[in-house]
C-alpha cells in the first residue's frame, strides 16, 4: 500500500542520515586530531576545502551538479586537469565513471561504465588505500600483469578510495600525462583527508535521488489510483489526499477539502452525519494500532446514494509511535446495490420458503434429503433437522409405480401431478399430489432433485363428499324422472282415450255446433298435452339427456310449415303475419328440425298471444359461417326491464297475478333457452313496454346440398283414413286399458286394418303362435306380463316372418325409448296416439312405403351413442383430464382432414381414410362415426358405391354430431382444452 512505501522510504532515509551523521562526526574528530598533531601540514585553505565539500551535499541540486562542484573546489587548491570519480558496488559487475575529465578530451567525458577489469581504478579499489604511483611503478604493475592500461600511461597517479565507514563506494583519481613532479604526497594526504566528506556527500545525494524517485513513483501511484487516498493526524486534520478524494468531497459537499483542516468541519467527510460517531470510533481504533475495515454511505445532492468500502491503517514512526492514519476507499455502490437486491431476494425467498404451506424438498440423485421447508413440521410433525440426510423413501408408501416414475423423471426431466401417500411422524397416512423435476448444472448434467408435495386430504374429502352428493343427486334425479315417467304414463293413458275419441268423433257426421264443441275439446286436450310435453322436455334438458337428431332440412319449407301453422291464428286476431329470409342464408342446412321448430314456434306463439294489433315478422339472417339467426318481431304489449331479467327462468311469467289475461306454464322460454344452447346458439330479447318485443335465437348448422332431404307429409286428417289400397293390414293390439283398446281399434279399423286385441302379454304370445300378423302394437305396463317380457318371449319363438313389434306406451322419457328398443322392439310410438302417427307407422313397416320417414323419437343411423362413456372411463384410468381433452380434440382435427379426403371419390384413398377413421373412432368409443365409417368401408370393399353420396352425408352428420357435442359430453371446459 502507498502509506507503507512512504514509511519504508522514510525509515531508510532516517537510517542513511544516521550513518552520514556518524561518518561526519568521525571526520570532525579526525580534523580535531590532525589540527592538534599536524597543524604544520594543513593550511587554512585545506580546512576551508573540507567544509566547502561538506556543504556541497546540501547546495548541489543533483549528483551531476555535486561532481562538478567538487571538481571546481579542487581546482582552487590543486591542478586537476585529469580528474575522475568512479563509483563501485561490490554486488555489481561494473564500474561506473559518472565524472571523467581528461586533458585529451574537451569538457566532461560522457558518463560511462565498464565491466570490472584490471585497470588502475580497479587495482586502486582492490588495494583499499590511497596510492601514489609514478610511471615506472605503473609499468612494472603492467609487466606483472596486475594492471592493464586502456590508454596512455600517466607520469604520475594519485588515487584515494571513497570510504563510508567500512564500505568502499568508489574512488577519486588525479593523474598527469606530462609532469612527473606535478603532485606529491602532501596532495595525496589532502585527497585522503577530504575523501570521507566526498563519500558522504555522494551517498547522501544518491539517497536523495533514490528517495525523490520513490516519492515521484508513490505520488504517481497515489494520484493515478482509482481509489480515494488520504491521511489525517491525531486532530483528524488532513495531511495528504489525492485528487479522487478531493473530487469526492467536492461532489458531496460542494467545497473541496483543505490540508490541515480543523476538526469543526468533520461533517464534511465521506460518511453521512448519522455515521459520524461510528467513523470517529474507527479512526480512534486505527490510532490505537488496529487496522479498520468498514462500509459507509452518503447521499449525493441529486438524491442518489453512494457507498464506499474504507480501510484505515496506522502510520508508525521510527520510535513506534502513531502520529497519522492513512485512509483508502473505493466506490462499491453497484456491488452494494447488487448485494442489497440479493439480500432482499434471499429474504423474500426465505419468507416464501418459511411460509410455504406445501412441502418443498431437494435431494441428491440418490434420494437423500438435502433441504426441506419448515412446513414439514405442520404437515408431518417433523422438525426439518430430523429429516435432513435421510432417504425420501423413508417417508412415503412405496408402490410398484415408483420405478416407472423414476424412469420418467430421468428420461424427460420432470414428473407432474402424481399422487402419493406420505407417512407422518405419528403414523398417519396423508394423501399428497407432487411435482418433481431434475436440477441441472451449467454443463446440463443432473445434480439434484427438487419437488413440491401438496396435502390433498381436504380435496379428497371434498371429492368424496361431491361423489356422495352426486350419487344422492342422481338418485334424486332418478326418483324425479321415475315420478315424471309415471305421471306421464298416468296422464297420457286417459289423454290417449280423449284425443283418440275426438279424432274418431270428428270424422262422424256432426252439425256445425257439434263440430265447434269437438274442436274446442281437441284444442284443450292438445294444450294439456303441450304442457305435459314441456314438463318432460325440461326434465330431459335438466338431466342432459336431450339429444339432437340432425338431418338435412329446407329452411324455407320449415318456415312455411310454421307460417301455415300460425296463419289462421294470426288472421283470427287481425294480425299481419309475415316472414323474410335473407339472400345469403343457405337454402338447406343440417339441423334438428323438430327442436329448431319447437323454439321458433314457441316465440311465434308468444308473439301472437301478446299482440292485439299490428304485425308479427319472422326474419331469418346469416350470423356467421355456420350460424343462422332467427328473429321474431312483434308490435305487442312489450316487456319491462325488470321482467326481462327473469324471462327465461323456469315457471316464470310476465303476468303472474291471479287475474292474468294470458295462460301458460312459464316453461316455454326456459325450454327455448336450453334448446338454443343445445343447438350451439343463444337466445335473447329486446323489448319496450307498450311498443313491442324482438325475440331472437341462433343455431349452429352446417350448410348442405338438397340431396337426402326428408320427405314431408302434407296429408290432411281425413287422408289418413283412406286406407292402404288393396292391402288390409292385420294388426295385433296388446293393451290392458279398455279405453286405449277402443281408441286404437277404432282408428285402425277406420284406416282399413283388421284388429285383434290381447289384454296382456300372455294372451299376445298365444295369438302370435296361433295367427300371423302384419304388425304388433305392444303396450309396456300390463298385468300378468309386461310388454318387454312378452316381446322377448315372442322373439325367442323364432317365428318366420315375425311381425314388427312397436312399443305403444305412455312412457315417453328418453331413456324409456332406448330401453324399449334395446329390449328388442322394432319401433316406438308414444301415447296419446294420433291417427296420422299410427298410420305412418303402418305404412313404414307393413307397406314398406315412405322409406325416408324418420320418427323424431326413433333414430336409425344415429341410434348409437355419440361417445361411449364406458370407453372414456377406461381411458381416464391411464390419462388425466388434460390428456383426455387433447386426445378427443386431436381426433376432431385429424378426422376433419380424413373426411375431407373422402370427397375425392378416389376409392383407394377413401377406403384408407375410412379404415383409419373407423379404427380411431372405435378406440375412443365414438360409436356413431365408427358405425357409419364401417358401413361405408364395407360397401366400398364390395365395390358398391351407388349410395355413396347419401352415406357420405350421413358420415359428415355423425361427425358434426360429435364435433358439436363431445366437449359437453366429456365436460371439457375452455381452460382444460386450452
């Protein structure tokens, strides 16, 4: 450090001064002795010479000046035309001649040095005493090879070693080339007399130059250093400082530091005033001999905080006392900010780590715990030190899947969301879910394992409670459905008799008044049936069992049906009923006409109900690539904002007073809302009280070609009783209810059938054995033997050309229909029976007519499930919900491309695509798509492609069913699928 260099050089200088002082005292003693004993030898001029040379060490500015001054003084007392000063260090191999005067050369010969050899100078140095030699003596030394001359041999030589105590540092020599008697021994004694003083002067000046060089070097280091440097005395006044210290004080206090500054300005230091006592204590420690190291800070005028690292060191005097302290400081602001940030980050991590509710742990690759969060105490009862160093496997239940987990961890680097039971200190088992990953070094080599385990006891408990609640809800729902099914059965049974008799009565000869009465009864019974259907529809929607049956339909034809249905009702109220279809709306779409028409009919019916004058407009417009919007605009009574909020709730009506003017269950809009949602759309309303309302709903529907449209029936009620031409179908009617027997028999007889009646299943079996029938209508709920049992036994008879068995029952729930068809029945006809419906069924099964007739409640191609949930449940054993969502979404994307490839009619490609589609769909339990793909593939293998366009349409319809429904069926929400 710079202050140590200062101390070193100062101490060296002190030592040299002591030596010089000792030599000087010795010289004075010699003078004193000589002046007493040999006063006759020295004149006053010699003494003056001695004192003049002694003063040269102080007066001369440099060594060169000193040598010149010595030569000048000697000239005053002796002829020195040839004068040399040689300097020699025994440690060196060279002799230096810093001053050399030779009469053969003008002026001072340039300072030279030569390797130590055998010249006169070296010989004189080796003798270590003054020498007075004449020419012959020098030549003799040359002859004896003790001296080698490098120039002319002088006539006379005088040389005196320069001695400093016991050390010879050089030599002064005088010679003459021309005059043998120019010098005598008196001159030699004079030179010897002053040699000591010359040696002292030369050594002092050399030391001064060394010290000056060192000081210059130290000053350069002192000023060029990037550090702040200063020193203070015991009063803490500055004794030295560099420009960095000056700049720092000036920057902090706007005034520069002042040398020997008095203590009243101590506040103008590097540190804040708040740290003054602390800093003073550090200086006090340094003055007591203890080096100090500390950090401090101050605030710049611009508000920026700056930090320094400071070292204080005592400066020792030669006697061991301490009069000054040196200081060195350097700026550590950036490092301090980084340290503070790191400290804050560590504190933040520590706070998080210590407040962690889950257990965080880190192990080596062998599974020994190296670090664990304090939360292990709360969760498992262990103090962290109790588990450090132990194996992780000591604290959980080891299973067969652990090896697979380890393989997965070291293969892909992490394992997520795996469940494991851990053991607490008290022996209890705690279910947890964990995420684990490998920790890598900079060379990407695994060095440790870290993981987080979360207690899922409450989640498990909640899940169990939810499962129990779900089971309870399902039981409650089942009870509700059973109740509704029974109520439906009980209500439909008498309704069957009422509606059937009304149909029969209406075909008899009635006068106008009677026809009016019959019409009123029929409308009332239909209203009652509508209420019953609304309740059942709502139940299906709530249970998630309502399914769409999409098929190609004409929008215009459907709207015309609606228009024909409500035209007379509108005319009766003098209301203008009109419709408008925008040009960009596709002519044909794939949709469930029944459900779509149900929503539109409900909105139209309400519009007519609540409109007394003006008009009702039905508008169809395109609302997206596959989205169509239907608007029903009326000029009716309107709805208040308060009532709009609850309009789509179940059993909610705008007018719910006891004197309300409009009847209804309040279920229509609630059902319409769910129906719209089921069709991939929404429903809404905008209304002004007293002005009118605009109801709208949207559906998702794929545009299609005209091919494959379902035939429509426009026959009147009387048309159904025109018979079946020359064919007289023989019908077996199985029903235990006398009213139902009577109604159904009359309808069948009037339609041109022959009818046998069986009151129960046993008699039905006997009649089937005895007679041959064209069709059998089988009730379900009967005494002695129900319809499903009877059907099974009849099928077991293996009768050739067995008549189709049609379930004809008051059970009309969705799962009832599936249950009957699965029991072996061929078709399904719900009660109450309408004459047109029963005639259609006969035409379909007996006459084989109307092949395209599709009962809305009896799907053919799409009788299979969209997705077989049993397959899904099996997949859930191996995959989590995210993977399930991903797999079924990938099927959607891949199948879209496969189906698109089937449009080419390149049968090799089509067959390959269908094979892949069939396999993928079967694996995932997508039964509808799998069945249709299988049928088409089979036909193509048989080279039967005549019906390919219709089959391909069915395939696209099955895929659209899947695409629109699978997320709902699998309960895939947006967050999971994303």
